[in-house]
C-alpha cells in the first residue's frame, strides 16, 4: 500500500526541518514550503494527499491559503499545525476548509495519528484544546461572528502584504496586478476599516490574524 503523500508548510526553518524528519518516518514527504503563496503553487504541482500547514505565514496566511486551496479543490485534505491554542482559531480553520487542527506542543505520535485520520477524510481536533471536536465542528458550521473580517479575499491579501512592510509596487508584483489597482485596494481597505494610517492598517491586520503580533 503506497504511503500517504504529505506536503508541509511552515515558515520556521528549524521547526520545518524537525517535522520533515518526523514525517518521513511514516509518510512520503513530497515537499516543504515556507510561505502561503508557495503553498498554493506546491499544492497545484505536487497534488499531495494531505497538506500540513501553519497559520502564521508570510505573503499569505494559512487560513486564507486554506480557503484558496479548497476553492480550487473541494476535496483537498488539510491539517493545521500551529502554536495557537485559541479555540476560535480552530473554528476559523474548519470554517476555512481544514479537516484537522493540531498544536505544535502535541506529542509526535498524535501528529502521525492526526494525519492518518485526515487522509481518510475524518475530522480531527487535538485534545489539548478547551473544546472537543463536536463543539468545534458545530461552531464552524454556524454563522460567522460579527467581528470577522469585513474585507474581501483580495483585500485581505493586500492588507497582509502592506502589514508585512511591502511597498505598493511589491504588492502589485506579488499579486500580479497593476500598481494602480493595488493602490485602489489599499484605499478601499482604509475606507472599509475606517482608518487613515499605515500603522492603523497594521493593527487591523493583527486583529484579523493576517499577521502575528
């Protein structure tokens, strides 16, 4: 029986290298990437059975990457592996399209078991969270909270890149749009969020979990 093909996404090199050693013991590791945009490309070219991804990543955060992956392939199987213990993040991950949620402090054998579960199309939530699987799934299936992002997917992409310190020219190049369109998105974002400065944009990017604090 062929091994499950796993693609890993984590922006911390040391963590990624340790995970590579672990995953290769039980699975076929088809690749490792370190940002959300590289993840999108790798999923398309490598066609893994399971994607294991962090949430906090440069260029495109894990949650938005999950949304785009699932839009392109509704059957994609994705396991989130993160340091974030907040139950709401697990709910957001499932709402985005993830099938599992693990913490980096979890035992290695639990990660192996979680990947096997997700590979079979079964949902998995680590027992280290304060809520169980059923509760997380019920909340993920409910309405989004009023505090959720009022921005479109493209606006979220632009906001994250601005918050990471990219110039509008760099934003345009990364997103393959014109500088004028990038500036237009920035203006619309500021209007929607009711802010006037780049510092306020960064604060909102943190609040919306597009970047880490």
